[in-house]
């Protein structure tokens, strides 16, 4: 009996060992690994004398010039980086985008790059993990110290890039649930009317790419050839679908914009954003971001903050999504217009949607998110606006499985999908800003945000995402919807009025600030012909 028991114990031990081996095998499969190419942003010594990675000052459009670098120093850095084996993908205003195998970084900078899994919120509010790269030698997450390298005299830091997530027939398919179609339903809900169409206003969107869907030709919407960001490829296709679909929201508000898509690599946001800036647009729309509740910002996020600040410093209106339950960054950067979400029901009623974020930033004191809102659906997936996408792309396949609200009830290869999120709100706001910019070409980023806030429709029902506090919508500005749902017609009208006032010899911005909505309405009949 004792022998039998021992024999049984041996079998149990063998089973346990086999189980442990299997667990180790599975763990090794799921363990984070280094990508074949590591992308990073290199910061050359700043003219202000303080490193971008050491400054205690928040980098905004007012301070970003301190972090520019001397031209000759940048030129020297590019030359030396290439000699060391790095591919120089882009030279931006504040950083240089590079790519190489991990071992090249480790050899040149005498360090170690370590992959680690972190919790993230992916598309359609899906909680998951993603692989981030870090360097254990420095206190700032994702920062490589160049002081041990041959480039120590010209570089102040190397920021490892982080992964980002995105917050056919010309006629959309018929489905059995309440939704909005583009362009007409979205345009009406945003109160788009009149003959201003965004003509000659340059809008650049940074996203997954753009596919020439028959929908765009059917409606006469035109787009320039896709521009590839560093590390991106295949300009004629949008394998994911997000960029193509969300771009339709721009055209719903401003059908005649001069539109360009910058196709972004999954791990190279700064390079793609700087590519957009280099095109000298009037407006940049970004429907993506990172989930950052508290500081300090990682090295990669500091380079992104500087890139955004530089764009606004140049006079470009920059719009970012406020997040879908994320503490969105750069959606909380003080220079951007932060786009939140409002849901319009079948009866025309308006409410804050718990799919969209609303919060006060812990990184930028006093910064409240969002500023204003676009149209966004309800949980669980905000399947709300029927949008054109490349047939059989990722979104086309993923959303076709199941009935609403968990699936969009379209075919996996028809080139259509229902989705929204604050990813839809950002390009909607970009379209409205294009109308304003057409009315007044000298419109500044700060004035554009102010006008959008002052003319938005107040929302008094509903709550924002419980992940960011579930704040209620109340009369007046609040954390659920900011100043409310953007009103294209009223924003356009006030823009014209401010333009007229600015032409007066003794104009001050306070004159425009003192105009009430009632007074604006009284002016509408008199000015509408000029606006249109």
C-alpha cells in the first residue's frame, strides 16, 4: 500500500513537472519580446540650455522655442547617428526620428533595452496589454542616457517610442438600429449650413491611412495622395480602416477642404505628427492618444508634447480626441482643442455619453477635458456612425461579428462599419474649424478654441465615462462635455463677427467676449448673407 502510494505520488510529481513545463512554455510564448526595429526620438542639445527631459517647465506653445536646437548641431547629430548604424527617418523641429535594431542602441549607448507588458485600453474600450520598451539606467520612463556614447557632446537624450491605439459600395448598408449616416446626418446634427464649405483650407489627419472608397467619389470629396510617416508603408491601402472611416467626419462638416492623410506607423507617432506639421496645414486632426492619468511624462511623451506645442506655436489649429475612458494625452495638452462626446438620440435629444472621457488634468494644473464635443455613440462599443472603410480591413472584419450593440450587423467584406468614439469627434471639430478658417484665414488656434466654446450647445443630461469619474452634465461648462456640442453655424457666425471687429481701429478681444448668444442671434439675419 505504501509502495502504491509512492508510485501514485511519482505519477503526481511527473504530472506536476509536466504542468510546470507547459506553463513555462506558454509563458515564454506570451512574454514580451523586442521588436525587429526599435523607433526613437533623439533630442539634440536645446538652445535654452535645459534638456527636454530634465526641464520642470511644461512644454507649451509659449515655451517650445527653448527646446529647438542649432542647425549645425542637428546636422552633425544626423551624420554621426548614420555612421553608428541608425536609419534617420525624419529631422523634426524638436527631435530626430531614428530606427535600428535593439542591439545597435545597446552598443552605441552602452545600455540595455527591456520590453515589458503594461495595461492599456485598446479600440472599442477593450482592456488589454501592450509591449513597452524601457531602459533601467534612467529614472524617466523610456529614456536612454547618451552620456556614455560618442554622441554625448551633442545629444541630451533618446526617447523610446511607445505603441498607440485609436481611440466597397458608395451607399451604406441598411441596418436595424438607430445610427447616423455620413455626410448628411452628421452635418445636420452639427448644425452645418450655408455656403462655406472649407474650400482652400488645409486639413491634415494623422491616422492609419486612407483608402479611396467609392463613397468619397460619389459625394465629390477629394483628397491628396497619402503621405507616409516614418516607418509607414503602402500609401494606397488602409489595412486597419480607422483613418479612412473617421476622415468621412471631416467631409461631413467641410466637404471642400484640402485634405491630406499622413499614414502613421503604430509605434512612431512623433515622426508622423511632425510630418503633418511639415505640410504646413491650417488644421491637424488626431484621433489617437495615450492613457496617462498622472505624471511624470515618459521620455517619448515629452517629445510628443514638444511636437504638439511647436505646431500650435506655428499657428496650426491642433485637435486631439479626449479619450474613450482614457486620461487622454495629448488630449489634455493645454494647447490643443480637446474633443469629447455627446450622443444624439433618434428623437434629437442630446446627452453626455459614458463612452467618452471627462476629467481635470493632474499633469497640467487647471486644464479641464474636453473643451467641446462632437457626436459619439453609447457603450459598450459606440457603434453609432456608419462609415466607409477598406473592404476586409481589420475594422470591417472585427465589427461584423454579432448583433448591435456588440456588432454592427454589416458584412465582413462590404467596406462599411458603424463606429465612433471621440475618434469621430476630433475630425468633426476639424471640419467645423475649417469652416471658421475659411471665413477668417487669420484665425488663431487660441481664438478658434474660444469661439467653439462660446457657441457650443449646452448639454445638461447624462454622464461621461465612469473610468474618468462619471461626471454629470449640468447647466454651463462641466467635465462631462466641456462647453457642449459644437455648433458649426454659430461658430462660423461669431468668427465672422470677430473678424469684423478686429478690423476696427480700437478693437480689443474683450468686445467680442462681451457679445451674448442672444445678441449673436439678433445679428444672424444681418450677417448670414456675408457668412454664406
